[in-house]
C-alpha cells in the first residue's frame, strides 16, 4: 500500500497525480508495513502534518509547503494505546486530539473496532490515551471523523445498519459529540437504525417464546416479536408491550428450545406520551447455563425514539436472551419490537 497526492482546481475535481509517484511507500524510511488511512491536519501556524498506519502502528510526518514531500523524518508517535487504523486529527481550545480505530478486548469483539482517542500538547505527541469515545458498531471496521459545525460537534463514522448492509457494505452515520468541562469527550450515543426499516440480518425473535417481568393488562407482549415495522414510537397499531405503572427496572426475555448464536439486538421503543416513555437506560443479558450475565463486549444500549436501537456484542450461544429496561423517573417503559439477530461470523462466547 502506498499513499499518493492528487491535485485539482475544484474540491470536486477532476484530480490528477501531483508528483507522478507515491508520497509514502514501502521504501520510505520508518513507513508502516501497511501504509493506509492517511489524514491531514493543518496547525494554526500553517504547518501541515499527515498521520496514517495500520495494526503495525501509527506513523506521522510534517509535510513541506508543496504538499508533495515530507519535511524531516517519519516518526512513530508514542502513547497511542491499541492503535489499529484510521487516525483522525483535530485541535480544540489549544489541545490536540487524535481519534482512531482500536481493536482490543477492552472495547470490541474479535475482528471489530471501537474508537479510542488521545490528547497532546504538540501535534506529534507524546500522546495520552483518554478512553473510548465510540463503542463498536455493526460493521467490523469503524472509521471516525470529528468536526465542528455552527458551534456543535459531531462524529461521522460508518456501520452496516442500512438495508442490505454488511461488513464491507457500509453506510455513513453521524451523531452528536459532547464535551466534559475538563476537555474530555463524552461517549457518543449511537442513534442506530434507519428510516427505511429494521437492520439487516436473520431475526431469530419470531421463533422464540417471549416472557416478561410484568405486562400491563391492556398491552400485548406478543407484539415484540411479530415482525411488525413501526412508523414511529407512538405507533401501537399492531399492539405494544408496556409495563405501566411499574417503575424502576423491568425486563423482557426470549427463550428458544435449542441454543441460538446471536451478536446483535435491535429495540424499537414504545412511547405513548402518557405514562410510558423512552427508557433511561438498558442492557442485554444472556443465560450462560447457570445464571444471567451481561453479554460480552456490548455496545451502548440506545434509548432513542422512532428508530431501531442496535446493540452489538461478542457472539453468544444461548437459549435465553434478556433486555433489561430502566425507566425514567415517574414513567414506565415499553417496546414495539425487539429483534435478536443471528451472528454473521466469529465463534460464540458461550
């Protein structure tokens, strides 16, 4: 893999090769054995930097003003924990931020990525790891871009949630990014799903028997796995599960006669604008043969309305899957549809 430079008179092109050969290649001293995913950053003084690399490690270099040659040497920045690929560099309030895809058991299942980030007082580091800003998504890879627009910050990334999506058929996704007072980033909440319908994959829910900790007498537990596609969170034309007027944490559960391997669920929440509201939080558990346990490596359990909230995790083989829902103060919770999606690859965790 080489990195080239293209030049054009318009941001839309047409573009031509700017130098007749690669800017970075295997012959470049200290280049990565896999020179991929370049990102370019211009500092306040006009100095341009480029960052790239793969699971062999992050690389960085200053560029000359001609943008077609490197100034000095390629370096390997220090302090970037569990770097996999896809660096993204930006600056905010005098602090340099480096977001990147990471692939480690602390944040993602095998073959998948989360987004970690680090900060520094210099564009070339040394860097200090700050944590995970985006959990793993429904595609294996996960590439970030972080931008400010009209005073608000956003993360652009990708997943496999669009109809027909997959690990190598990805869709662009954008969510708000929020900041803590100390300059650290809050974890991005994935408002996953699409207006066009439920996430792709084999839904095992219709073949399961549903049960719940409590069901309101006027609601229908059978609605959660009947395959209906709601038009919005208030659409209970096909029935809805609800637990009014119970408070706190309640659960719904699927049971199969034989173990099923699952790696994603998708919850479409019920909100009647009365006593049932979107939950404050949720989590997914499975039966490990002797007790219920949190599914390993689970991404954020989304609580957005009018969409399928997809939670991904390391594949598990189980006969029981449970969705725990914690209500907002003064309200109860409800579900219009809960999908349990068959694992597409990888060995189950249990």
